[in-house]
């Protein structure tokens, strides 16, 4: 099996004005999905990402505040999963709990070095 990276993009939960019950229900969906992947031996690792960071770039690296996202989209976290192919990994991403919040998942193979 190969390792694949899921990069999650979507709105910041704090900007969705969700009730406490809605937030708990959303987190339960996440825990259920990750638990299912773990139970099938497909989960490797994953974590949410902080809202702030730094961007470094240029020939003489310049550091700026970041990350910068288009519109309200934020890279909120990642998972590493095991699958036989990109197609199978993509199918695993269908369980992503934030599609209903206009979220998206980028699926990329991790190439061993």
C-alpha cells in the first residue's frame, strides 16, 4: 500500500456561527470518520493546523505573516492514509465531514525518498 496525503480546505468553524450542539455534532463526524479509517488500518496520522503561520519565499527569503487563503477558504488540517492507488485514496476521502460546509479535500500521493 502507498501513503496519501489529504489536505483539507474549508471555512473556519469559528466563522460559521455554529451552536455548541452543531460544533459537537461536526466533531463527532470527524471522530467517526477517522475512527473508521483507523479501524480498517488505513489511518496513518493527521492533525488540525493552527490558524496563523509564516510564509517564507523569494531568492533572498522574505518572511511574511500567513498563511494566506483565497476568500474564506483555509487549509485546516491533514490526514495521511494508506491505499492501493490514487483512485482508492480518493474514494476514502468521500467520508470528509465538511463537504456540506463547502469544504474540499486535495488527495496527493506521498512519494518515498
